């Protein structure tokens, strides 16, 4: 069953992470101000020692004692103020509803299906064991809803902006390298491994990003190389190894599993 924010009624007792994080951040800001004031007083105290200003030395010592005595209590109060039920949040619908609402503000369409949020070309899943989310195949520890929405928008934009013709030419060259000019064919995993021999490629293009490039090419009109070779993309079928498959989510929420390609 698919749901969107417009047709899913939020429960009255829903958990919202954004306001809870803002409140905690404000409390920590207050702690930082108090700590900075304490550090400033210590510096004044040190300066008084260096120049022999006894009046300032005594005044700073007294003030530093008062400030440091207040820090443990205010720190404990801030610590205890964080009582957000993160397990309940990730176990229910609240997390995806909040991310979806943040995404809508960016004009980014998302779909919820079976407790997972689909934002082409990736799927977002809750990871209860690690109090995190999973975007595509990548674990995501920073789960502030607005930041998640920003990342989903970045991924969508990156897919749309991919230089499909240049990528097509690179795929053809890789196929020729792997299987010869007469019958250029290869699995996408073999091509990705070949590309990763280039220094820095894997760091700049993790496997999920490579899958997004395939998806962008698949959606584009680019099919023929400058040498006139036409591309055919093959999806995974049968008992192929999962590690050899690059999976993305289409804009209508369907999973697409890319496996291999050939040129004729």
C-alpha cells in the first residue's frame, strides 16, 4: 500500500524529531555560553597571575568557582531534558512522515510503501538497531529530517544532471576493454571495478552513485555512441549474484535492478 503525506492522517501523539532537536540544541547553546564565560574567566585569572594584578586574581578566582559549580547541574539538566523516544519514532510512521513533509518543502515527491520511503532513485529505510536510516545501500547516522530531505534532493538532482552521453561513451570503452571490439558486452559490476582502478574514482563515485548514473542513462535518450554502436541494458533475472546488481528506485516507486549491457 502506497501513502503520501496528503492522504495519511498523522496521529495526535506523533513524535517529531525536528522540534526535539531544536530544543536540545538551544539548551546546549546555553551550556556553551556558560562554558565560554567560565573559560573567559580562567583566561582573566591567568592574565592576573602573569602581571601580578592581585585584585583581578582574587575576583577571577571567586567568579570561576561560582561558574564551574553551576556547570554540572545545568549539564545534567540538559542531559535529562533529552527524552525523545527514538526507537518508537523509527519503529512507526513518524520518521517517514516528517522526512516526507520536509521533502515537500523542497518540491520533492516521495512515496511511502510498507514503512519505507521511496525517493527515486533510492529507498530510505529505518535502522532500529543503530538508531539511523539507510539511504539506498548507505547507512545514514545523521537523521535530522531536513538534512535527509536535502540529501534526497541532492541525489535526485545529481541523477537528472548526469552527463548521459559521456557516460555512454565510457561504458562502451570499458566493454571493448573487457570483451573486445567485435562483441562489446560486460556486467555493470565488472565495469565499476574497472573504473575503480582510477585513483579517487571509488571515493567520488560509490556504488550507489554509479547505479544512479545507470538510471539517468536509462531514462535519457542517449543510446548510440559516436561510433554508431547502440546500447542495450539488461536487467537482473534468475540467479545472479546480488553483489553484481545495481538497484535503484524509479520515480513511480518500482525497483530497477541493473545487471549487464552490450553494444551492437
